[in-house]
C-alpha cells in the first residue's frame, strides 16, 4: 500500500488550515473540515483530486461553514459529530468515541476529545501515523476551553498523549508564534522548547506553516502536555498539585496572556 498524499491549505481570518488526504490507488480524497468550500475546492483542483469524503472535527463555523456547499458540489459523504445542542448541517454518518471507519483501506479511529467543544472528534489513522487534532492540540498550544472545563480538556489531551510518539499531528490553526511566546513564560529553562521556538520563528519568517508537528515534539516542548514536568511545577510553585490542576493553571495563564 502506498502512503496517502497530504496537502495543507490556509483559509480564513482565524489562520485556519484545511487538509486534504488522498489515496492515489483508489482516488479517494478526504477533506478534513471546511470553513470555506471555495478554498477546499481550489486546493483539490490544484492537485487534480476530487473530494469524496468530508471529516468534520467540531461545530465551530471556521470548521463547518463550507461543508454543505462542498457536499453539494462534490457529492462527498460527511462524517462527524452531531450533538443536539450544536448540530452540524450535512453530516451523513455520526461518529462517537472509538468508532472506526474505512478510508481507502485504512482504519480511521474517532477519538472524542471534549473541552474546546463538547462534540470535538479527532481522526487517527494508525497505519499512516496521522492525527487530525482539530482545535484540541496545537503546535506548542491547545484549544481554548469553551464548552467543557479544564479537567475535561486535560483528560482529552491525555488520550492524544498516549498515541505513538511518531504520530504526525495536524492541528487547525497557525497560532504557533503566539503559543511559543507564551510557552517560554511557563517553561523557561527547556532547551528543546527554545530550539523549537527558533525553528518556528524561522518557518514563519519564510511564510512556511508550522504544521504538522509530531507527538514526540509536542511532548517535549508543549507546556499543555507537560504539567507533570518538575521544572514547570517548580516555576509555577505547584509541586504538590495534580497534573489536572497544573494544566488548569497553565490554561488560565494562557487565557490572560
Ligand atoms: Zn474551534
Ligand atoms: Fe477553529
């Protein structure tokens, strides 16, 4: 089996990234989220691909505004969450935690990671070591906790942290420079973090995306995955606190940063 081809494309005012995932053998193409149907169609056209599947991570408009139009124009089938309080128009197949579906002969596992929203689903392809983390895990950051609470978000991040370290992590926004500025304030003595900060500064200076990342990189540099780190705990003066409490404090500080 050849590996799936991937394309990242930016859209919108919130520095979103969409991703297309393409199987050259079956010609299936999955579009992960669509906040802008025209942007998704242009990215597919640019590759000579036709979108056959749409995977939706959560109900926020910057991830769903293009879904219906894209579905109408391509005939793609739409997979995603669909909670009664936060419906997503156009979803054909509702998925929940642990569900596995097929894409071009690969299993795709739905991982429910509530916190940013209650409906958040991340898509994991073990055969390709690929994770689509939506607005749960960002490069050097994590999503704001809008609908859940900090302990719920921490449990969700633990699910992602348990995946294999070589997992390639696609998140949905280019927020990395701001995340980096914050990260060094809670983890100032982390040499791997400083190296990564320089790396992302160089990438952004060249107008290159800082996505995807890897789980190994995030575990070593992303403060939101490191509340168990002794240096961070000492810096926050929270040596006796639980990981969830330290995470909540880091999230609170980022919200005020
Ligand atoms: Zn969102
Ligand atoms: Fe978003």
